[in-house]
């Protein structure tokens, strides 16, 4: 509960705004970042309120399956989906407070009841009061212990806040060992990296600026990228970020442009460009010389990307609203960073965990393969392409590269960081594992990425 930034007597309930954002996440296929952005466009809050709401949304979203497990027991004979959407998400926020934020149950219940009465009336307030009191009686540790003996996959899913399909995927990737738990535990903790935007400021200037602002940094193997260890205020809200001195970008994501290594004067096709972090990194490596053709099928995303590139001082990008699986141009290099399952980015986008759809997954793989084939058609002999995803699945990565070897050749993508690819998965073999690169949250403290270097 925080006062409004204009100093008025109206009270702003963090829980209420968080419940609204969570409801939006349920109703629209958007990321937490986009849902928060849309909500904050509606009303201007100071950075403390924004930060508090952001934390509530992210922390509730990442634990959704276990929170709903508790909520189902507290609802007893009611079904979750029969509850008003706002009240449902308000209850989720309240359970998060009670079980994971260390808020006393009476205080968590009182806040939720007040908000329910204000927004939905007395009946909603009575329902929230009853459900929260029932939730307080749920002994989660005992429930998990009972599950551990009879259903290990469901037990791990609830313990580490992941869907059961992810546990199954981890079993196939890593076997039955400790790595299954390690990757899920790592997915619960976000690590922030900043990339110096060398179009505006050198690495040392960016480092000095951030350290003056109370940000503790650690060097990485890329000179322009720093790992954030601690801060007084998040780097994302500092003036230097608004002025484009640096980009918040995962280290593994930064490795993609470095692998493609575009040079000044090259013509590069970025086949699925928005929101543009990798595009701006390529522009910096090219010193704004040459051309980057940024293709995306959403005009809205491209318009936002244009504004972002202008802020970052990027001047060598042409924007094309088109299908990256069909667009044709003669270029020297192609970046293929297509839509994917985002199974490597769950620490940054937790809602992805709860949206898996087998049909959409199959359609995504078909699109990725179309983009790979189209990339080949845009390159002459000697041309270079880099294929990357923020996914850890075999089918989207090694499986797609195997299919692309019908027309591409595979080069060594290893640059001294990352692990080899997966050589065998669910009976399928990939004999080129040493030539591709994977990163994992629990091994490299980055998003899970896959990178392959392909030549014509």
C-alpha cells in the first residue's frame, strides 16, 4: 500500500495493480514486460510503486502452478475458473504474500479483502476472506511430501514452480540426476547484464557511470558486456539507460551478434528483428556503416523498434514490414533469430511456462524451418548465417539444424563460452554437437540459448 506520486490522499494498493496486470496476462498472449508497460501507460506511478508492482507480478507469475495448487485446496468445492478474473488474481497475489513474501496471513488477508470490497463489493470481500483463511490452513510441506512418494514429476513441478512438461523435457536432456532440479532452481533467479552501447559510449565510460550510480559490476568474456551483481537502483531506471548509453541484454543474447560478427560495410538481413537488441548490437559492431535490413511482420513492433534504435543512435537500419520466411534480398550475412518456445528464457518471462501448446509448438518449428530455408536463398556462395533461439528444446535447435543441412554447411560457432549441443535426444542423434553452442541458466548464469553458424 503506497501513496500516489502526486501526493494525494488516495491510496495505491500494489496488490490491486498487480492483480490487474496478472489478469491482463491471462487474457492476452503478451509478456510480463508488455503487460506492465501497458498498465503504466494508463497511470503514471513513481519508480518505487512501479518496482513493487513489477516484483509482485513476476514473483506471482513464476509460482503460478503452486499458488493455484494452494488456491484449489482453499476453494474446496469451487473451481478456479468460476471465480471472477480479477478476484482470482487478487487471491493469487494474496497467497503469494502469505506463503512466499513473509507477510503475516492476517495482513495479507486484510489487504485482499479491502481491495475486493472496493472493487467488487461485499459478496466478493466475503469470498476472499473465506478463501484466504482456508489457504492459511494449507500445509504445503506436507502436501509436497505426500506427492514425493507417489508422483516425482508432479512433486518437482510444484517444488520448483514449473509445469510437468518442463520436468519431462529436463529428464530427457539431463537424465535423472541433479541437473533437473538445478536448471529449474536457476530459472527462478534473474541475472541482469548490461551491454555498453558503443555507438554512444565506450565500455569504460559506461562502467564508470554505473559504478557512480551504485551499481556493482563484474566483467564477462565480452568486453562490452557487464554482469550486474548489486545496485542501489536498477540499471533499467537510470538516466543513462534512458539516454541509450547501455542496453539491458542477456550475455547469451549478446553472443549471437558476436558470432555473426558483421563488419563495417556489410549488408545484413535480420530476419525477425523486433524488438531490436541484437540489431542494435550488430549496428555497433558495424560502427553504423553498411546496411541492416530489419524485417518483422508486425508494424507496431517495428514502429517501437524504430524509436528505440533512434534513442540508441543506430543509423544504418532499414525497416521492412514483411514475413521473414518469404522476404528476399541479396545480402552478405543473415541473422535468423525466429519466434521460439522461449524455454530458455523462463527466468525473464515466467508466463511462458504456463502457455505451452503442442499445436503452436509444431507450427513454430515449421516457421523456423521456413526462415532457415529463406535465409539460404538470400545468400551467395561464401555467405554466412547465424541461427539462434532462446530455447533449450532439441527440436527447435539441433533438429532444425539437421534439417537445414540439406542446403547449408555447418561451421564451428564456439567462441570460448558455452557448452556443446545435445548429441542424442529421445532416440534422435546429432553428430555435430561440438560445432554448435548452448548456454544454460544453471551452468552459465544466462538465459538458455542455442547458436549455430551456417555457411553457403
